C-alpha cells in the first residue's frame, strides 16, 4: 500500500497490473475516518477515481506523480554516439 498527501487529503492506493493504480481510500490528513473507501471488488483505477471525485483533482495529480516518480524510476540516458 502507498499513501500520497495533497490539499489536506491522503489517498491510500496500490499499484496493480504493472502500470495501473487502485484507489483504496481517501482520508482527511487530520482524521482517521475515511471520506471515501472502496471494497476489494470496487477499487477504482485513477481515471475512474477522477470521474467519481473530480473535486479531488489535486490529490489525483499527486498520486500520479508519486506513481511515476517513485515506483517507475526514470530510465538511464542512452549513450550518444559522436561521428567524427
């Protein structure tokens, strides 16, 4: 499980099937009670979460950023050849 915080909210999520994200729950950072949570058969991917909860767009952007920067690190630069 991963957690990402933005705009006073914390999303709990997990990667699945390689490059997809399952949203498990959203909490206020200051509280333990979830604002929204999903059951195992209902975990929405990030695109569906954006559709269901569009006012949390800043949080979804932060989740996407965390996923791409922490879980899928950048590939090393290719060596450039010089012709002389």
